[in-house]
C-alpha cells in the first residue's frame, strides 16, 4: 500500500521501518528520489528525468551494497534477496530506456503508468516484499547497528 504525502508523492511512514536507522534513512532517501523521478516524468522534462534516474540508479547500487553488508552482519541468507535486487535494477534500467527514448513526450497514459510503476516498485516490491524479510533479524539488534 502506497502512502501519499501530497498529490502524487510517496511518504515514508513508520510502517515501512525495517528496524534499523541506516536502512530506514536510506529508504527515506530512496522514496525522495523516486518522487523526483515521478516529478520529472509528469513535467515532461527529459533532462531532469535523465539526471534523476541516473542518481536513483547510482543510489540503489550503494543501498543494495549496504544491505548486503547488513545481511552478513545479522546472518541473513542474502542469496534470493540479491537476485531480486538484480532483477529490480534491470527493471529500472528498462524503465529508464523506455522513458528516455521518448525524449520527454509521453502520452498521459504512459505518465500515469510509469509513475504508478515506480511508486509500486519502491514501496511494495522493494521495501515490503524484500527488505521486510530482514526485519526480524534487524530488530534483534540495536536500532543503530552498523554493518561490519
């Protein structure tokens, strides 16, 4: 379920906490970046979209590496998680390619589709389906635990 903070934007809520300060902060940043991408899509601003997608992809690589360190720290089997993250990155790259080829001219249906897909991806597919699997192990440690 996506939570909106203002028209068209996603808001991080306590319900999305995975039980670790750093990962929660990274998720808040991730949500902000997705909001930037959606804003650029809606504005038909290809230059801003290209930059926002590049930043999102770069940030995801950092975030995914951090989560892998956390998984090792709390003895979480990261095998399936890593495969899912790789798949999610490929989906993002496909989305980027689809949007940038249109050069900022997207029909209203495409704007709604891609905006909804990104929001669903960050909340449902990434945080809820993937990262919540680590929550029980993360909660058994201090909220401010840092990975080894």
